[in-house]
C-alpha cells in the first residue's frame, strides 16, 4: 500500500520534480543496500557498532592522536580479529600477521599505503602498491639502507651522539629544564641527514627546529593519517586547487629537491652516502626526491619515538638505570661512546633496547594488507577477498600469553630469564616491529 501510494504521489508531481525525487529515492535505496551488503560480508567479526556501517569511527580515531590505544582497546573488548570499518579488520595475532606478511603471501598492500605518498604526485618505497615496482626499488636501495655503501657510518653516528651529549650538558650546567623528547628528534634528524646526504641539518648545533620541519610535521600528520583511511583524498589534494596545502619548495619537499638535484646533471656531486648509493644503483632524480622525503619524515620520527620511550623508562626506573650503567662500566672502554661491536655483546643493554621497542612500538599505524580475491581462512574464520586487515601494534606487544602477566611493565629482565622456547616466541613477535617477510624494513640492523 505504501509503495502504491508513493507511486501515485510521484505521478501527480511535475515531471522534473518526479524525476528528481525518483533519483533521490534510488540513490538512498542503493546506498542502504550497499551498506547492508558490506555489513553482511564481515558480520561474524565484532567491533564498535558505528565502525561496521561507516568509516567515520576510523577517521575519528586516526585523526585523534591516540589510535594506537583505541585499537588496542578494541582487540581487548572484541577479540583477536576485530572489525574497525565497513571493510576493515584489525588483529593482535602475531601469527596471523606473519601469515599475511610472509614472502610467498598472496596478500597485497591495500590503499592505506596511498596515504604514505608524502609527495602526493610520486610513490616511494613505503607507498608503492605495485609489487614489481616495489621489488625493483628494494633492489636498488638495499645496499644504501644496509650501510654497506655508506662511508664512515658508525663514526658519523658517534659524532652526532657527542653533539647530542654536548647539548644536554649545556642545559645541565645551566640548571635549565629541557624537553628531552624534542631534542631526541633533533638528534635523529641530524643523524639521518648526515647518513643520507653527507651532512647534518644542524638541529643540534642550533638547538632549534631548522626549516620549521617539526612544526610542519606536527601540523600535517593528523591529515596524513586521515588520508590512509580515506585514500581518495590523496587524489583530491594532488589537484592544483589544494596545491598550497601540500609540501612545497620552501619546506620538506624543497629540502629533498635541493639535496637530490646536487647528485644529477653535469656538475653532480658523487658521495658515499645513502643518496649516493641510491643514485649509483639507478634511482631517477624524481625517485630519489621521494625517498629522501620519506627518510626525513618517517625515519626520523619513528627512531625518535623509540629513543624517547626507552629513555623515559630508563630514567624512571632506578634498578634498570643502575644495572645498565654497571654493565657498560664493566666494559672498561675508555672512550665516551662504546662501539657497536661491544654494545651488541652486552646482554642487559640489548634487553633494554628490545624492551623499549616492545613497550612503546614506534610504528603503530594499521598498514593494512588486502585479502586475496579468493578469500582466506584463519583458525576457522573465513575472511572474504578484498577485506583489509590491519596491524594492532599495542595489542601484539601487550599480549599476556606472550609477554607474561606483567606485559604492561617495562622489565628488560624478561629477555634474560625466559627459557629458549619462550625467548624464541618473544623474539619472533618482536620482529614485527620492523614488519616482516615481503615488506620487512630494509635496515633493521641499523636501528
């Protein structure tokens, strides 16, 4: 009756109004049907109610600055595979993540990675979704990231550590408070620029935010994270209309363009640094610009996060601080910085580093992978093809079945007390910090 009455009502309207009303009704019905069908596809996976019908829940969380905690809370409440979007799942199961990431996987990078184009017009090693192109880039860049073709790699790092210590000493001598977290980022930016293109930016020397890099990053990062959830925004932002909102010649992109331009052309500089290695192995000028920009943006922030977290837990834990100082003093090394070769053989130091990475994983984005077209079955649950499955870092690194009932505590001793089987399980899970398999970080040994 209601349908018949509606048809009669539309018939009595003027043709133009009737057509418009019919179109609106059709679109509303189509949207409702599409939403329902999408909901039905993943109805066996529980999660926040709004997330099943709309991306708004996910947009709000990734733009809010505490998504890593929100995702962890979701897996605690809804289970090891939870629904966080109409077509998005989240997991805190390290075995599922390794299944997804292994070298023979049929999973592929999802459109989440489109948001990692820090120069929206060009891909980089992190944003490439084309498997062949990604493999080619890895082949060209592996020697540079591995440090094999970077001259004086360890001395350069040591030089910047001494500059960092000198800056801290100035504040201590003047008895002035200092933001250690901010100076940790100064340090990582100078180290990365020194290794990447042969000279530090000068953050530590000037004790300032050179090029306003950190300010710009902090202002734009929430928007970048939103584009990982709504990837079509990248295309919109790439249009001339929004050019003023993108990296420009005056900021990070300008830095990348400037240092890269010096390595091409008739008067090009040839240096034994990371950029020099990339160019020697065949990266084009445009590709090199994108990779340098990625290093500046992503590399410095993740490393700074690891330093901040680990230092925070050391200086607020007297027992850890005392044990670590005693072990380092026991080397009887006379120089202010112990070499890497000695540091890697100090068991408590290594335990502190591992625990620092675990307690506050420096990379906590979804990094979603797309299920192959035929779908996949994990522990009896079928995951439809095309579904995106994301990574819940905090969930994985706080699982009590892996880390113990004190998983929320910073306790380096767990790495020294565990039996061989448990240690193998823990180290296997920790590998996910640097991704795994097909998409593993190119330089985990340098961190």
